[in-house]
């Protein structure tokens, strides 16, 4: 699943070889290395699942990458945002979450995909 996600991202890079796209792909590759279990959620595909979206909104998100502020300065055509959060009770269920918002622009917000994953090793200092 993660490898196909990265491969699709690399295909986008072939179609749009900008620095911004290359940067986002390199960050995703760095974060998603050595991932064991993974899940995927995209509200535009799945319809609205209110309880799950409330859960995601309640997590403590931290920015990994945010080019929206640079975008507002007029230096590029699109912006991307990557955020990461951890399950509130890691002693019971040690999941990490990625919110990946890609290709936002002046007239369109960036659709957000969510990945829930566990690393194969318990390297908690990775992030």
C-alpha cells in the first residue's frame, strides 16, 4: 500500500518535475520507510464518516511541511501540507497518522488524504 502510494507520487513527479513536488515525495519516503501496518482514508472517496472525522480532528497535529505560506508570497503555483499525529494512547494502540494535503491553489483548497500506520520497529525518536 505505501509502496504504491510512493510510486503514484513518483509518477506525479515525472509529470510535474518541480522542486515542490520532489520535496513532498522525498519527505513522504523518509517518513514512510519501514512501515508495517497501514490504513488509508480519503473523505471524498469514502463519503462522510462523521465519527472518524471527529476522531481525526481531535488529534494533536504537528506540521512536517507547509508550503502554503510560501505559496501566498507568489513564488509557486501550488501548495502542499504534511502533518503528523500520534494516537492519544500509545500504550494501547501505537498508531501514527499522516494528513497529506496536496496541490492546493489560489482557487482550490488542497484535498487531504489520511494514512494511519505503524512502523515495524518501535523507533519512537524518529519524529
